[in-house]
């Protein structure tokens, strides 16, 4: 396996800073997508999976933090009384949202943006006050461009099959078991543990760091990888687990149309700022796990979580640690600002909400540049075209963002699917070679290991 940077794990990783576990990237797993949980258990990390209890999440509204209504399911309410009692929406917005069952389903099929779907079914106020800040921050995306089918296909199916999202959610809730597993889990010790376990499971010498692949060329049934610095590697098969724009450059000489499809997938950037204050310096300690910021608010911050609330065991007693997210599709310049500017932006956003009079005692900035795939309307059609082109290039597989993965469980599932396709290809190649090499090679001969770039 070759990795362009000096560390494995991509955006995932954990650092210890001033006694606090600092996540570079993801800090939790959703449980309704089982691939991430299954991988942790296979690597012996099952006992480290820690359920995260549901807690209050807020939206910044008119200068104060207001709770997201209980039962709000990212695009739609599931508890109508909670929505009716929320100060986030006016009475017109509430009536419009609650009238969703009377809205006729869309006649034509096909994809549409998350914003268009929510506006059509629930109205503009629910979109602006709840869906945009929550979903926009989760995906670091513009919900006016974000594909419904690539992100929330369940809601499209509810409209199509039930004629109403609210009726469909109500029916699903009625049939759900009374006791359900936790929706989200974390990994004790941080996601760096998962990266460490994966690296430890590799054969000795299988991982090469600081080895950037520049291009790929076919050599019969095999491949040649050209690395930065002029080195070359031979491989029977290749899995590319890179951003789409990087994969496009690598594959440009193999299939120009495939490279063009990949290059057309936009990516966003973000930065996270961990900042800490002694609780004695906090005038108004937070009551929730974090908050989202609507697009109309000034500044670069889109969301924040309070690590000392969400993961109390990761923070020394007596400290408030906030993780502030800046950038995304609607604030593209933010991730490129200097560290001190990002820390100041975090301070400016948090100070009036928490009663902070002093700068943080310490801070840590991490950037993810061009790392967040923007799943635009029509993304699934593009993925289908990419897969069709890949089918004509046996021995290559893609995993991760280029084929629609978003988040750890999706990335794991895509990676496992790519590995299965490569294993099938290697078996077929070995079977074709066997009759030709039977007189010169031992029966146990195996093809060279596949290379993951």
C-alpha cells in the first residue's frame, strides 16, 4: 500500500494535546450503517465501541442557542408537538411544515436538491431554520446543490411510496421496536486506534509512506505505477482510495473519459479548531453537545461541538474544550486562513454564547483541503458512468469519495466492495495463467499483491 503523505489514515487520526484527545477527523460512527462497526469488531476493537447518548443539539437563532426540536430527523420532524412548540419557526412556518401530508407528490422521477425537496414538501422556513444549518454543516455543502438521492434516498422513497414523508415516518415509528440500539457510537481512545489497528494488520513492509502515485499504465494483465521521484511499482491490480481529482490525474493516461468524469466531482475544504478554556473562565457553560450556524449568519463558523460534554472522558476535569468547524461549500476561503485568524473566528463566535472574556488557553487547528466530496444533483448518475468505465478496465477499483462514500461506514463498505472485485479479478488472472505456467511454476504460486494507492 502506498500513501502520498507521511501518515496513514487520511482525514482520520487522534492526537493528545494538553491532556485532551483531539480528533483530526471523524469522532463517531452511525450504527444504522453496519460496516464501520463490523470492521472495528474484526480488528479487536469491539470493546472500545462506546454508545453516545442522545443529547441536546442547538441552532444559532437571533443571537442565542435554541434546541433542535426533539425527534427532528435531518430533513423532517417526527414529533409534531415538538416542532409546534419550537421557537425556531414562526406560526406560518409551522403550519406549512405540518401540512406536508396534503402536498401532492412530485410527478416526475429523478434527482433533485435537498433544498428543493424540503422547500416543496415542508416550506422555506423549515429549510432555512433547521435543514440548511444541520445538513449543510454535516456535509459541508450547499443544500441548494446537494443531491437528495445521494444523501437521503429514504425520504425520496417515503414520498414515492407513501405520498407523504410524515405519514411514512409515522408508520415506520409505529412498527419500530421499543428498544433500539444507540444511533451513534464513539471509539474509546479516538479514531486513531482504528488507523493503528488497520496498519498493524498489514504484512510487514506492506505500507510505504511519502510515496505519491502520479500516473498509472497498463502492462498486459498488470499495471505499472509511476511514483513521484521517478520510481515505479508493478502490480497485478490497483485500488485507488484517493479524492476524485487525484484519481483523475492518475487515470488520465488509462481512460480519458473516466478521468473527466472523476475530475467533474467538486470537493470542498474545511478547518477544525480545538480551543480550550478553564471552566472558571466560562460565564455561561453550554447546555448541549454543540450547535449549528445558519448560512445567513456572518463569519466562517458553520458548527461547533463541545468535546467536554460529548466525550467527557477525553478532557481533563475543569476544562471546556470546543471543536469549531469552519469552511465548507458556502465559506470556501475559511480553510485557507491563517491559524490565528481561525482561532479568532472561533473565539468571536463562542464568546457571546458562553460568556468568554479571554482567548483560549490553548488551540489546535487542523485543515482538510479539497477533501470533502460535494455530492451534487445527479451524483449517482455520474457514479454509474464511472462504474461503467471501470468495468472496461479490469484490475482497477475505486474506493471512497469518488464513488459516493461519505463518512467512515460508507468508506469501509466501499473499500470492502473494491477488495472483493479485485480478489475476483486476481483469481481470474491466476486461473488464466495457471495452464501456461504449470510446467515451470509450483502449484502454490500466487500473483503479486495488489497495490492500494
